[in-house]
C-alpha cells in the first residue's frame, strides 16, 4: 500500500520573484516533484511508463489555491496524495505547508496516460500498485 508522499524543503533565493515571495510557477514544480516521489513509492517514475508500456503520463489539468506567500529561507513540506483513479485519469492532491503549519498553497493535478496524442485507460499496473485510496473507482 502506498500512502501520501512528503518531502521537506527550504525556500531558495532562485524561487523568489520580484514581489519578494515564491513565484506561482515554483509551486507547480514542487508538486511535480511530489508526484514523482509518490510514484517512486510504488517503484515507478515518469520514465517507467514510456519505457515499459509505451505510454506518456501527462498533466491534463492543474488547480492551485494560494493561501499565504512563501518567502526566502522559510522551511516547509509538500505532501502529495492520490485521491481519485478514474477510467482515463487520476487526480493528485497537493499541499505546501510552512513548518509552523501555515498553508502556503494547495491544489489538484489531473493526469492521464497518452498514446499517439490520445488519452487511454489507466494502466492495470497503476491500478494494482496505487488503487488503495477510498476514493478510487
């Protein structure tokens, strides 16, 4: 069984924009790292699916809700959980939280597998490894 994936981070100077806080695009990079870390919990990564199944695992939708600005030098963590497995897509939930509990941002990412530019069914491999969440269908 795989659970949520969590990693710790320190906000780096290179992630700060002209307004003095983490640029919005950086959160998506953190969440990307979280999704790949989640896949590694099951012995997979983004390269496994094209190499073994000939399928690309691609982002179809991203939602981000910004709650508080993250600033240089602050420490926190990113948590990624699989919250839904559908017929042709999966949904991950993400949270980036400062060490004192302040929520920086939360979001969802919908991903699907693609072959020749078209979405295909969620691979049986993925279902067998990750279909342990109550909201899987």
